[in-house]
C-alpha cells in the first residue's frame, strides 16, 4: 500500500471518530500521522516541535511546546495500523514549557486488526504555569482480538494544569490495559478520565493513580465503564495525599447488562499528611429503572431506552 492510500485510509477511519480531515491538510494546525512504524504526515507550527524517530516496531515522537507559547489550534496526533496482524509501539515524550498552553486531539485507529498488539507510552512534563489537555479516542475492528496497552506518566509542576481523557466507546475493545500515573506538585491541578464500553468477551483493566506531592495540589480520577454480555471489567483507582491542603476525588461508575458480566472496582486512598483530603464515590449496577420507565413512556422500547442512557453516560 503506498503512502497516499495509507494516509487516506487512516484519515477516513479517524473521521468516524469525529475529526475533520481538513485539519491534517491545514498548515496552521500541527499534526502527525503514524502508520505502523512510519510517519506518513507531519506538520509543525511556530512554538511547537514534533520530532519523530523510527523504531523497529513503531515510532517515538519528542514533542516540545516553547515557553509562553499558546498553540491556537488543537494538535492532531493520529496513530494507525492497517494490517490484520502485527505489533506496534509508540512512545510520546511531551514537554510543555513554562506558561505554555496546548491541546492535543489524538486518534488511534485499527479498523482491520485481528491479531494485533498496540503498546503506547506517554511521558509528560507540564512545567510551571503551563496548561495541557490530551483527548485520546480509539477505533478498533469488530474482531475483538486486539490487545491494547497504554501507559501515561505525567508530572505537573507548580501551578500547572493537566487533563487526560481516554475514550473507547464506539467499537469492540478486545483486551485493554490502561494505566495513568499522575504526580502533582505545588498548586498543580490534574484530571484523569476514562470512558469505555465493553461488550461480548472484552476485557478491561484500568488503573488511575494520583500522587498529591505539592501543597494545595488538586486531582480527580474518574472512570465510567459500561460492561455488556460476557465482558470483564476491573477498575483500580488510587490517590495519595502527601502534602498539606492537597485534595483529590476518585469517582467510579459502572453500568452492567448481561448475566455473565463481571465488574469490580477498588478505590485506594492513603494520606501521609494529615492536612490532605481524599474522597471517593463508586457505583455498580444496571441501568436505572426510573430512567428506563421515563423513556419508555415516551415511546421507546426497552432496548432503545437502554442504548440512549448508555450513550449519554459515555459522551
């Protein structure tokens, strides 16, 4: 498959996740498109550097946003694999320098994958006063045999803000392992959000961890998972209050439908400074009967009402 056809195939799949294909052609917008272990599209803009390195089985990209720079448009990162079998590894090293602001829109698309493993590692540093947002959305095949392992290690320095959202709700999951490890320093703010819909025999394992290491640091770890059919879901969210006046909240919400679904959620809260504050809430259960009755009274079938509630939960 030539580069042009690869580019078109990956972008077409990314469009199914809501991205605008013209963004990859607009020279005002920073973007990188990875297919297998090749970069097939790259555009830098003033104040931002995307430097790729080819690996034997994937790509490493060093990303740096210069000090006091505000990137006006979201940076588009698209990772794809178009073969049915294989292995792909991506490493993103991201540094947002002092007082810079940037938003990333990331798409991972594997539309034909049958026997495929994708491993992604993101190493993030958000310097003093900087703001970074990373939205990661996935599109898989319907085979349900993909193995996806994604790890994020993020450090947010004094007064920085970091938000990371992971979405896998529009296709089969396969086997998913998500780990987000967030360290917050003085006055830093961090949010970790995962939204996943598991069906058939999908397996989901999510671990979100927040270390409050700086005074007045604030963190949120939020997980929403819908488990259907025979899927298995395990969520472990952790928060560690290590500094005075630091605060974190853990929220886990799981909706189940299917006699063979297995869902477990475990919060771990640990304080090493008595001026820190940690809270959590968790719920596991079927779709609300009251919500179902309300929607069915308006003419929807039970199946239609259930699907609408789940869709609203995962948006």
